[in-house]
C-alpha cells in the first residue's frame, strides 16, 4: 500500500492515477470537507486527516510501505511565511515522524526552487547546486528549503529511508484547482501578452508522476533527483502555448527593470492592509531568473522522460479548456 498526501493537487492526482494504473494499492489523505471529485472512478482508499493534526497520520499510514508526500502550500510572495512554514515545514515534520514510527520509505516531493537558478540556458543547474544564482527568498522557497533540510537531517541522523525529488514547472491534466494550468489559460485569453525575461524548466506532470512512483523502488536513500524538463524562456513557452491553443498573438518581453514595478507593489503592500496577489515583488523577481535545470540523473536512475511534445501539450490544453473554460 502506498500513501499519498496532496492527492487532489496536480502532481499528487497524477501520482494517484499512475499508482492505480499499475494496480498498486493506494491510499490518499484528504482533509475533512475537501472535494473527492479528483478521485472519481479510481480505486483508492481515501482517509480523512490533516498534516496539522499529526495524531491522524499514524493510523492513516498503518500498513503502508511507502509515503509520497506531495502536499504543499505554494505562495510566491513575501506574505504568508507562517502559513507556508506550518504546511511545508511542520507538515513535513509530522510525515517524517510518522514514517520513522511506521518504518515507511518516504518520497519527499520538493521543488527545483530550493536550488539556485542558472546563469544561462547553456549552464543548467544539477543536484549539486553549483554555479548558479540564488533564488528569491520568498515564503515558498524558504519553507520548502527548510523542509528539504529536515528530511535530509532525518536521513543522516535518524535512519529515515527517504529520497527527495525536485520537480520543475509542471503542466498537466487533472489540474483541478487549477494551479500552474492557470498560466496556460491566462496566456490564451489575454488580449495583450507581455512575458518576463526569465525562463523555466517545463515538464509534463504525468511523466513526473511516473518517475515519482519509480522512485519507490529505484531511488537511493538520501539522494536528490531533479525532475525538471525542457528549459525554455517564458517568451518561447507562451508562444508555444498560443500556437497550441490556436490563438496567434505577438508576445512582447519585459526587461529586468520590471523589478522596479515589483518594488512599488511591495511598498503598497507594506503600508496598506491588503492581501498579496499573485503579482508581487517576489513573483516578479522570480520571473526574471533562469529556472533551468539538468534532469539527467533522474533520466538514468528513474527512467524519467523530461520532454513535453506538442501532442502532450495539446492534450493538456484540451483538458484545461474543457474543465476550466
């Protein structure tokens, strides 16, 4: 039996579907009141629990041989540090303790954002993190970095059998919220397209899910594996999205001076009691960085396939369009 947290999210739901597709017994953690729609038609044991209530996890993990911990709070901003730490750090701590008590293998889903960013397209970052530029220390980056360190220390000092996987920017079907799929939808609908000058490592969440499941048997304890993908500028990615969506438009590009606008937004947030939106100084700062990564270690060890074909991107677009208009 494999236990999955975050099973209603994009990657978590793809992992649950991959496990079910392999006829592997699967159990998914759900908070009380959360939608069960993402599990419709799947042979999965749904248990109620909460990462903020560690006492609910022992019984949930009982009888499982491995835990794939996907649940996370993603906020690319300067606010919500406490909430991000509660979910990403303390939630991971609760999972680590439960895995130690139950002697389960832990597949910890982290992010490439815990690593530096690249100097250029020709110099992608590998698991060593050498030769890069520091990422923006926003709530998500800081809390996920702390969570990763917590897992690493439990492996080294307490005998936890765990591996850390670092996905890149994922698109995929089964993005029920949607999360990253919002970018595709917004780019397709926007009357004017202006891309930031940075780039990302595009991956298909279904291929990432396959590698996550493969990691249960194939990954080496204590190791990190980058599950990124095609390194591409945001401008080129958005052009590709528009072509797939059959909505040809010109894509302009913003220079690095856009960070001045981010600073202005942050100034207003500092003095006005308004919640931080998706566009803020931190997210703008991340948008000008080169999030380019090398997935060759995972390709060799986990059978990971990082390429995202136009056919796969078209499938993703069709799913997003049919479910989110």
